C-alpha cells in the first residue's frame, strides 16, 4: 500500500493529520509566524508531551532567536532543526504514518508552509510518578528504587548500574491498536543466540490488539494454555534485571508498565532473592532453606492435619489425640469443611486487602483475620487447633519472595486438600507425585523447568537451593544449559 506523505499546503497537512487523531480534546495546534512571514504550526497531544520542553526548546527560539529572512533557505525544516531548535532529538519526516505514531507517543510535530516535510521533536515526558520503593518486592539491603511507567526512565535505571559494552537493546512495537514500544535486552557475549532467536520469533508473532503490561507477553510465551506455574519472571527491581542479564537471560520492558519480564525462568528461581547475594553465606543459605520449608508447609500442613483427624489419628501420641478431641467438641462442621472454610476465608481477606488502599488493606488483613478467628472459635464454629494450622499456612506464604509463585502454591493446596479428603494420606502422596511429574515435564524456551535437579547438572547446583561463595558464581554461570558465545552469533 502506498504511503501517505505531506504536501506543501500547510492547511491540507493539518487537516490530514487531524483526521488520523482520534480526539481533539487534547490535540493542541499552535500557530507561529517566523521572520520573513513564514507560517508554521506546532502539533502535539497535551498530557503526553512535556509543555516546558516545547515552550523553552521550540517556541521561544523560533519566535525570538530567528532573525534572518528564511525565504531564501531551500530546506527550512533542516535548517531550523540544526540551528535554532534546542530539543535533543529532532528528525525530518514526510510520511504521515510516522507523524501520527510520533504524536501518539508524546512528540511535537512542526509543520512549515510551502514545505512537504516536517520536524519531529522528542518532547516525550508527560506526568509520571516519582521513583519510589517497590510495594511488592521489599528489600532490606541493596537499591530501593524501582521501575515506573516511563520506558526511558526505566532504561536509565538499568544503564546506571550496567555499563557493559555488550549490553544490547532491540526495539519492537507491539499491539495493533495500542502500538506500545517494547525493549528486548540482553548481554551479547553471554546470551545463547539460539535462545535469543526463539524469543525474537515469539515476540514478533504476538498479534494482540492491546498490550497492557509485560504479563500479556508472558502469557503469549507460554507453551500450554493451562499453566499453573509461571514460565517467566516479572520484577520491579533494576538490580534483579541486571543480575539476570549477567546470567544469560533476556529482559523485556514495555512502555507504561513498571515491571520487566525475565525469560527463561526455572522453578527454583522463584525461591531466590537478590538479597541472598548480600547476606553472609550461612545466613543466605539458612533463609533459602526456610523458603523451601515454608513452601512444603503451605502445601502439606492442612492436608496432613486433615488426614490425621479423619484417617490416621492412631499415629499421634495419646496426649495430642486428647487435645484434638477436646478442641473438636461441639464443632458442627466436619474437619474437611472446617479447614476448607477457613482457608477460603483467609483468601477472601487476602484478596480484599489487595484491592484496598495500602494502609487500609493491610489493616483489613491483620485485624480482620484476628477478629474473625476469635469470633469463629468463641461461636464454636472452628476449633482452636484448626485456627493455628491455618495461621501457620498464611505466615508461611509470606516467606516465599515471588508473588506469582506464591499464588500458584496457594492454589495448589486446595486440590491437595480435596485429594486428601477422598483418599487420605495416599491422596496427598499421589497429589505431590503428580505435581512433581508436572514440574519435570515443563520447560521454558527449551530449558528444563526443574533444572538443575531434573536433569541433574552438578555444575549448576552451586546456586540453587543453596548458594556457594560469590567468587565461584562467575559471570555467565547459571542454571541453564546455555552456550557462552564469544562473538559467534551463529553457534
């Protein structure tokens, strides 16, 4: 299809561009008359473009700095952009498609009478929130800053930490309607280029009309439609992105989203934290063991409690059996319904707290749980022991550092609880067995999801459940069977 281009008629050019802009509500048209009676018009979308940039870098120099007669200049747009306009990024463009795309991304277009080309100035910089501490990835040590909704600022946060000459950035535009800028980032001499090409092809194949966040891209990357566990990681922390890039991974960021997507990802990584590398080795490994133990508790403590009440009470010591019997006197619900109802109520409180403003939501989760638990035990609806078991489960979920992994594990305890009700302890064992089979059957861009345990890779065990000394965790050494390329991109 033939591309539409500008003409030398200023009014026609304005009408042509205006017809491609969906609304005139924030579409600003500013007419100027330069020396020599040359008419020009500035076009931009208010709210997307930075008005201070436009006033100081474009309007002021054009009106007050241009002194010579411009009529004799052959290429006025080029002359003005090189001599007077102080914007850091200017381009001379004729194509209507490029002009409209630039306007929608916060840039300013300067149309000049009797010229079939225009000046596009990068004035992007509308209202953004300040760089703040992450609400979802709190850390005690390390950097406190996190990504915001500006792609340029997010990239700057990475470049402040990462000055490797092999750091490469590729730009894509995704979303047939949203047309979001997407950055693909990697370290050229570390990343496996076969893996990189797979990610490129997946990225290019996305044909969604709207891309709201990196989570849309993550779902398009999934190999199956009914994944329980995430096959990629998202993070708000620049430190985590830099660390993963140096381990041969690929990062993806999208304009308007305060998260970065990291691919590929394996199961064990969701129980690791960037702080593990700041703590002393014994302390870091102790915390990692706690996270694995907490995961096991979340999955099994309620089913084990249920099977001991209904099927295997004889396994308990006599004093403990008496405590359980006394706690259940007068409880109208069966042990299964008692545990299930309390688990569901906790999920209601948790989700309700997330949807409310931060201080109110936190108060609802803590106070609501205490009040409901106290009221339920006093009313004789729930036993004290059940309340303790459910509370331990909730506390254990807080130890898992990744939200997506926490959500998956919280979901899995319900199928395990149902299997335990149906088949007793055997149901729990079968559920865990099929979960293990599911995990070892998954992959993330060809990388075994349960790596480095299935298949076992001894050289990669140094940073898995436990980590080794930092001196042994060399650049490019990771959990994946990736080739550390040295300039040959075709390997």
